[in-house]
């Protein structure tokens, strides 16, 4: 599939254009935030890792299993002393790839929680609201069985699509509120998912030089996105909000996770839970879905307030052609 950063950004803005503050209130908030230097510094640079597409994401490189991928991710997070990170499940994958199912048990045995990513990774923008609601509900028995009384009522929208009309968006929120859900927001993403398919191709071709290129580009994208996202947050609010990072359970993600976690630590981040991140006022409307929809995209807020977007490095390799 051909990927376009421009198309992705446009879709994010269309899907997630939801205003929260007026420009006047925004200006006051920024001024107050800058004035509160020591308090801001103490709260700065917190990030919650979250993982999508359990137990199956992307093509499986030769020599790997889904369970091995999960074990690598779990081991790296444990070594970094991270708090429990949510993994968002598509139950259909346990039917399509039955050998992947033990990954969910490994995740839970490690004390990591699971949340709802819909049964079949259904895009609500491309389907009826009724069909999407049914897909969400179909995933619930699996989540209940693994979570055993713990909180699984967090939903991550597939494709980050939340409804492409005001009526559908309101219907989605009403349905989720009625069923006790909170939205697992995304405020940082460096497109990690784009690297897993080319990685599988390069493994199949046994091309270590190309794999090294992918690894370098992957980590550079993560580093660039940290700076890009923090600049938006500070331009809007004069502070770092606690960020929620979108990751995927892909083979390259698993292999590079120790280096990725060190990158965040070297950049001054501390790791927190999704629950703690979304205690911040920025996420209020996605934790309490009885409220009117609020902002959860820094990009959409920047556009809404006519603020210039900071520079953002693009992948340093052509992910569509490498190892073809």
C-alpha cells in the first residue's frame, strides 16, 4: 500500500477536528503555563506506551512467531521498569491465526492489560454505526475472559477513525458512554507500523544492509516525532501534556524496542500508564464521554488556531520500494 504523509495528516485532521478552547482562553492558558515554570518542569515529558493489533500485526518474517514477538516486547518493557501498558485486541486474529492466541495469555501473565480495538479492526467511517457497534461488542467476551474482572473498558479506534459526520461521531460517543468505555487517545505516533512490512521483505531477502537502513530510519522517525510533538504541545499550552504513544506489535517494533525505550529515556521521558496520562485535562472529553467532544489531536488544534506546524522529518528510506 502506498503511504502518503500528506494524506495521513489530512485524514487525521478530518477524523479528529474537535475544538476545546477558544483562542482567547488558549492565550491565557499558555501565559499561565509559561509562568508556572517549576511545576511544568516536574510534569514534563511523560509518556504512556500503548500497543495496537494484538495478537497479530503485519506480515510475519521467517523465523518469527507471534508469541516470540510478544515475549520480546514484554521483556523489553520489563527491563525498562515500565508500568503496565495496554494492548488493544482484534479478536478475529485468534481465528485467522490460531497459533497467535497464546500471545494474549503471555501479555496477561506479565500483568499487562488488554483493551478493545474492535473484533475485526473495523473502520467506523467506512461502515454503518450499527455494524461498528456490533463489532465492538463481539470483542467483549474475549476481553472479559482474559481480563478476569480488571478494567478492559478502553477503546482504541481502528485507523483512529471516530466518525466522519457529526451525527456518526455523536452516535459513537453515545454508544461508548452507554457501555462504560473511555477512549484510548493518541497524541504521539511516528508511523512505526509502516516499517513492519518492508522489514519482513528485507528478512526474506536476507539483506542486512537494508535492515540496518530500516532500523536507522525507524529510530530517526521516533526522535524527530518527539521534537515535533513537544513543539506543538508547548505552542498550544506552554507545557508538555502527558503523551499517549501509539505502537504496534510488529516484528521490527519488538526487535528495536530496547533501543527505542532508551531513546525516550535519553530524551528525558518517564513512562506512565494510559490511565495516568489521561488524567490530564487535555483528555477529559475522551474519559468522560457524556461531555461534548473535545480535542485529542495536537495537529487539529494547531490548524484550528492558525499556528504554524513545526518541521517533521520524513522517513529516510523509501518504505515502498526497499527490498522489492
